[in-house]
C-alpha cells in the first residue's frame, strides 16, 4: 500500500548544516523513510548534506558518507526541497535565494534571517513559484507559526505572549526556586549545558526579539523586523525582583509580547498599531505562562473569536526542532506532488509599529521611603502628575534598627502596582519618584503582564 502511494520519482532533499538539528533531520529522513514517502505520496531522497568542514567522523549517522559535501552552492542547484539549518545571515541567505532561483522550496529554522530578511525571501519564493516554511524558527517543536498563519487566518489575533527562549526561562526558574542571583543561575545553566559559553544572544533578548518579530508579522499581517522590536534582556533582573514577584504570587519571565492596540487618533478616528517587545515581566503564577518551568517554551495567543489558546513544549534540541523541520518538509513536498503552494507573505494590514513609550503596560514598583507625614501623598502625586493610575499600594513599616538606620528612624517599604498606562508615562513616574527627597531607594521596577 505504501509502495503504491509513494510511487514516482523521488523528491530530492538537500540539507544545509549537520549540527545538532541537522543530524536529527538527516537521521529522521532516513529512519522514517517509508512513512514519510507514504505521507508525501513520493519518496524523499536525501541527495546531499552541506557541512563546513570535510573529514569529520559522522559514522553515527545512518547516511551514505558520500552525501557530505562542502560545496553548498552546488548542492542547492540539484534539489526539490532545501532544508537550511546552518543559522546566521550569510551564507544562509544567498544559499536560500539560489535554491529558490533553481526551483527548490525552502524549509528553514533560521529566526535571525527570517526576522531580518523575511519580506525579501517571501518575494523570492513568490517570484520563483516555490514555498518558504520556517516553523522551527520559533519555539522549536511547538507548532505555532502554522496555527497563526493558517488555522487562525479567519480570526483576529489580538495578542501573542511567548516564552520563546529556553535558556532564559531556565535561568529565571532557577532564580525563583533557589533564590540565586542572575550570575550564579547562569553559571549553573552553563554547567548543565542549557546556556552557551557566550550567553549574550539569549540573556540579552536578541534570540527572543527575532522570534517576536516573526510572530508579530504573521499575527498582524504587518512587516515587523527584528530591529523594530523593543528589547530588554534579563541581566538586570535581581534576586530582589524575583522575591518581589514571589510576594505578589507572581513569577518573573522573559516575555515576547506582540499586541495590537486600537485607539482613537487625535482626529477622533480609530487608529491601530502593533506593539512588539521583549522584556522581563511579572506574571501571576496562576497564568498558564506562569507555570512554564525549566527550559520549556510556551506561546499564549488571544484571538477575538477563538479566545485564549496556549501552545507548550520543547523550544530547542535536535529531535524536537527536527520534528518541526520535517513537518515543513512534508508540507512543501506534498505541494510538489499535489500542486499548489502554501501561503506567501501577508502584510496587507501594514499597521504602524509603535514605539515602546506608546505601549500600554503595567508596572510593579517597590520603594523604600521615609516614614513621615505627607510621604504617601508625594508618591501619589508623582503618579498623578504623569497620568498613571494606581491599582494597589501596600505599605510595610521597617523600624530603624531593622533598617540599619542610625538613631532608629523608621522607614516604610511601599509596593505600588499600577493600572495600564503608556510605558513612557510609567518610566517618567519612576524617574520622578527617584528624585523625591523622601524616597530613599527605588528597589525594584518590573512590568506586569496577565490579569
Ligand atoms: N537558544 C535558544 C533557547 C534556542 O535558549 O531557547 C534556539 O532558538
């Protein structure tokens, strides 16, 4: 039965890159050969694996050693489907463009490239009549791009909030469960292989920002590039911030937030924009994202008709990422067999990408203040003058000896949570608070997400 369904000339698959993900893709292509052929309707034949260096022992892979080549440029000219898992901008971009020019559909796991050059790659795919799929570029094994691009194409997506970086989630989870500081938690993550020797791309939020750009582009039918994403990493998150979150029954997460905002413009007309940002935020432990532990990823989507949706799973690793890559390979190969194409770029809405200052956020602010008459009024005035509405205030008195103050002067610890306001107004409020004589220290400032 399988033989019958899968008859016909094989579709040629070229693999660019044979690292952790590429090795899993190669292995699964070979080991699942018969099932993949049955699902596609024609066999998939691995015709070459481009690697940077020749001569490395790859006897662990069940592939013919003659398939390895260092000539990626030649390999892409003789394939029906090119799988790009080398990452980075070049040579990946030139190879993908050449593959398309030679008639191959492309499956990529390259978030940096899609975030930087997605529109140009979509244009090349349209020009040459081929597919461009990249499910593995965001949140590894989790099916999230095709659900947004296809399953939710009839709905209006309002908000996408993702934990899309496993390394930072692992670090923040350890800070939460052990009370460790950032540096100690990163060291532990490195020792266990969760964090790279140079963790910059993860801890500074670059990886998550590229993924946020891809998610926002698809969710809002609007071009958003990586450099339009507001980005703050987790290097400044302190044990005190994490403790402050615990006291609110919240947890600190690095969130990629893509949000459509509809407001009324100065002319009274409705106006929409998208806010795309990556930053640490407190989120209630009871929120579905609050329970995402270790290095797991999750994406929470809110759409008008569908309501709230949650996608959860492994965001990295060879086999999990290869699962997403092979799903795309099967999809584009099916198009080759049955005709037609997957969706191209949809940027018709062309919404403006808002500056971070315009994004509506909520803040949690902890302050050490002098315990004197009128201090609370001064603090409240700083909020009022910036048009920021306070949701809750909690005050705790710390007596002078506990506070380490000479003379036993008492002071108060204030925790203020705001209603949502433009981020610029909230930032200005924090600046104004820090300048008050009666404010001894602003001990923690963190954005808050989730209700
Ligand atoms: N470095 C990423 C992470 C995986 O920690 O989730 C690849 O995007």
